C-alpha cells in the first residue's frame, strides 16, 4: 500500500536485516500470501503501520505467548476427555462446562 510521500521520493536508502534461509522463505511466502509484490514492500508496510499506530512490537509476542498457553490448556483438557472416552468413562457435559 504505497503512500503518496513514498511515490514522490525515490527509495535511496537501504535497511538490512540478517535472517536465516528459513525465516526469509517464510517472510517471502507471507508477503506474497498477503498480496505484496515483494518482501521489502511487505516489511515497509509493516514498519509504516507500526509508526502510524505507535506499536512497539513487544505486545504481539506477549499476546501470542498467552494465546499459546491458553491453547495448550484447552488441548490438555481435550486430551483428557478423549482419554476418558476411550476408557469408556462417562463424562457429563455439565462437568466439562
């Protein structure tokens, strides 16, 4: 999503980021999936969005860790229910909700 200010000024500066081949492949795939012509265009959009929203970046990883923990607990509960069902134990819906 090009901004007017970008189209008036040529992109003369370079920003480098070290990445593993796997990271670069995932980033490139994500960029294409999200409709960006290049990984650079996607990264430029992400950085511009962060500037406009005053987002510092740490919040997403904190939220993802919390969600991962919640999903782990849900998965654990599901495994316990499946185990009980395989043993032939009756599980009342009211006990699980």
